[in-house]
C-alpha cells in the first residue's frame, strides 16, 4: 500500500480577509465552501502598486467587494486564470469591467466538432481570454514575472503560474494540499494528469499556492504521493474486477468504500478516467458497458 498522502489543512480561514502570505502574495478567500472547494476559492493578489489577480473566483458580490478593498489605491493590470471552472473564472468579467485589466488564460473549454462542450456542468463557457497563454510564455508586471506551465488533466486548459522571484507555483486545481483532484472525462484526462504531475517533479518550485486550501511548503513528497495514489487506485480497480465483468457504478462503492458517499458521483468521474487509461494501456477491456481484465 502506498504511503498516506501528506495533506495540508488550512488553519483559521476567514472569508473576505486579506492574508499576506509572502512579500509579494496576498490571498482573499470567497465564501463558497463545499466538498469540492474546501473552505472556498482563494483569489491571489500579486505585487504592490501594479498587481496581478489569479483566479478571481465565482460571481459573488461579497467576494468582489473584499477583493476591491484588498487592492484599494492600486492598479490591477493582469487577471490570470488557471482554468475555466465556475469557482475560478466568472468574476474575471466584472473585475475586468471595473479595472480595465486584460485577462490571461489557455483558452475557453474545448468543444467537439459538433460544438458540444467537452466539460461537465461546472464549466464556465463564457470565458475567453484577452491574451491566449501557452506553456513557457512569460507574463510580466512592474515587480513580478510569471512563467505559464501548461498542466492538462483536471481540464485540458489548465495552467499553473510560476512566480520565479519567490520560487512559487500557483497550482489552481492541479495540485491541492487538502484533497486529490477530480479528473472528469472527456475534458479531464488521467494520462495527461499523471504526465503533468511528473512535469512538476522536474521543476524547482519551493512552494505551491493552490486555489483551494493552504500553501504547500514541501511540494515534491506530495506530488510523489499523488502519483502513487493514482497507480494504487488502478491496482484496486484491477483487484475489484477479479474474474468478473462489472459496470462503473458497481465498482465505485467497492473501490471508493472509504470515501464520503456524497463524493461518489465525482469519484465515478475519476474512476471513468482511470478506466479509459487502463483500456489505453491494455489492462482492461469494455464490452456492453461492463469492464473486465484483459
């Protein structure tokens, strides 16, 4: 069995309060706690005077008011979006309208050839960045500079942003200190997610700032544990199948027996991502909606 994941709890979260986390980094947490958002969306403000905002969050008047209070007397010049889920990007529109700042992101959610959205219900389909960002692109302000790190997996358009001056990486939902990440096909891709985790292992970032939860001050052991957890989950699936042929929803309560039942629908989405990868690697086959080992 893999070692336990070294999760990090967020101590004393207060919605709307401005927390100074480092010389360049402030955070304001939105009042949208839940099983997928933990204590709420953490919006980051980077710099002083001329500032960047990362993941402005949901459309919530109280959160926007707290964010504007946090930057009173300053100029918001950049709005950076890690990915376009409804708890991350919708507030970019009113923030842009009031500040005139440009938005930066990988792009809108991908669509199929017939125009159908390749994302679950929580996608912000309205967001289109002013500036399209790709892996390795640099985004600079007066007192800070970011490198974009494309990390598909949770979504195809997921980016992390590396603040080189502080060896910090803003990880969105790709790496969260409090929980594993939901991978929901077809936009979510387990193989891409694992590849993106391996990509971070080759970087020298010293601290992670996820959009939900506390900073992660020793990130590489966490990444290794997350990778090991996914591989262990696949072994659990193979074991649960045994010599049987089972459908997805029959497998979920077996494989995710230790997970809160409220999260089983989301767990089913991640399991589907595992099943797709297991088929790609030739370990299982699917016939008439039932899976069996090869």
